């Protein structure tokens, strides 16, 4: 038995390797082929989309500017003198009403000048009466001299009077005429000097009106430079103030934003509505405004166009703790608002470098897109997208063109876009994981 076992073992030791070698030779071609991969069906990627449809849009563009009063006033002394009286509690920041008496300057010197002029006028009146009486006498004397000269000429013609008597009559008539003319000239000169005095009197009387300085309109005091007892000279600034009936804001708008707005709505800048806003931690304060005018020059470094808007009665609209008054040098935002239109409006972040992703035939597809206007986080589509397209608003980092995709309608984002397009604050919360899709809330006016 031992010999049989040994024999079988030797056969196996020789035959088994031989059999494996023959099998390797026979099946060598099959062994060179790689195993076939099994086909797998990956699930489509889930992407958030909004189905496009025209919505109502109120186009707007936002700029920033500094508040300046429409009227500024300086109280300048137009006469010299000591300040005798000043309005009580007159200080920077105070509000004063129109016609409020601000300063009273001493008018003693002016009243003395006025009394002197009036005394001279009275003397001229007496002088005029005297000259008038003298002229009447000289005129009567001239008439007598002329009558005597006529009589002497007649007598001389008849040969009765002598040549000497005739010449004496002529000399008397000439003397009387000279006297009358002299009185007439004195009266004219007196009248001219009287006019000079009347002009001086009017000037002094006018300067007397400058001794009382009153507010020309409702205003806020910005600085006070004089006080009671101080001597001021003509031309010295006593006080400065600014009107509170209206303020102007020269807001700067990028040409690349305001130009497309005007082309989109086919309007002029002066046809736009305006709104001024000032952000606070818990709320935004807004004022209605009107477009007053277009600025005179483009800002060279920024290429911004200035548009001046006006807010009427900002002080009357103020409320403590809720709405502050618009004051000088406040920086505010200004919205220029165009008439409402209907357009395809999409999130601006969904259009990158002129391209957008849509879901078509259950796959992602890239579209070349042209926008006609961008307002905040919203863009108006001019071409490249159409009504009914499913626009992908998922972060592009997980959305690759050509991959299988299934669009899930984001109703919250769509409602937010509709609200923002009308300038309203969105009320529906946005779904998480939307990449930059949550920027829209910042575009509210």
C-alpha cells in the first residue's frame, strides 16, 4: 500500500503542473482580455430651478450722495456799530422762525447824521423862500426897467430924449435882468443841493433799516460769531444758517447702470421718481424726493453721473427715535425709480459671464445670455432665455453641463424675486444650501 501511495503522489507531482501549463497555453487569448465592466445607472443630480415667466418689475438704480441745504444764509453787518441786543439762547443748532429778530446794532450815529441832514434841508427851505421873494422883486424891477427903456427909445425917436438918457435906461434894464437871472440860477442850484441832501437822507434812512437783522426764512443756525456789546464793522459775518424747507442730494450714479435703465424704460432722467433712504440697525428710513436737475459734470475718476434730487420739508417729517431730520453732510442712498414694466427677471448670480444653466431633456445645458439691465441682485434678460425655461439657481460648483439632472422648483426663491422686482421686502424664507441665492434680500429699497 505504501508503494501505491508513493506512485500516485509522483504521478500528481508530474501531471498536475503539466496539465496547468497546457491549460495556460490553450486559454492564453482569453486571459489577455480585461473583464467587462458592469453597466450602472447613476441617479440624476437634484438641482434647484425656477421656471421662467414674465413678471412685473419696477426698474431702479441706487446711488449715494451727501445732503446739502437748498438755501444757506449769512447775516452780514451792513453798518458799523455796537451790538445792542441779540436774540435769547442764540446758538448753533437752534431752529428759528422767519422774521425772528436776531441782532440790533446801535444806530445813534446814523440818527445824528439823519438829524443833521434834516436841519440842512430846513435851512434850504428857508433859503429857497428868500430867493423866491428876491426873484419876485427882481422881476418887478426888471419890468420897470424895460418899461423905462421903451419910453426912452420912443422919446429918442421923437428927438426929445438925449442919447445919454437912453443909454442910462438900457444900463438899468440890463442890471435888472442880470439880477433876476442871478436869483433864478441860485434857485436852481439850491434845488440841486436839496436833491443831494434828500438822497443822503434816503441813504441814511436805508442804513437805519440795516441795524435790525431778522431771519429771512425758517432756518437752522449753523454758527454764531457775535455777541452783545461787540463792535462790528461793515461786512463782518455775524451768523450763518441753512434753510429747513428743502434739502438737495447730489447722488452719484454709475453710467453703466443708469444708461441701461433709461434705455430699458425709454425715459428721461427727469421723468424718474426718486426716494432717499438711510439705513438703521433695525429699520430703513425713507423720504420721498423729486429729481431736481442733472449735475453739470461727470466725475472723472469714477465715471459717475451726478443727479440732484430734492426732499421738501425734511424737518417737518422728522420724528424722535423713528425718523431723524435730514442734516447737512449726511450720506444717504438715493433710488431712481422708473415706471413699471413686464420682463423676464432672473437672479443676477444665475447669469455668470454671459452664460446660464438650464435643465432641458433631464440634462444640464449651457445657454449664452444677454442682459439688458441689472438691478441689485436681479437681472433682466434680453436674449438667450425664454418663458418656460428651467433656470438653474444651484451653486455652479455642483452643476456641470451635460450631466443628468432633475430640476426642483424653488418656490421660495421665485416668490422672493417677484417681491424684489416690485421693490418689496420678501416675506417667504429661503431654503438653505442655495449658494449665493440668498443675496436678494439685500436689494430691497
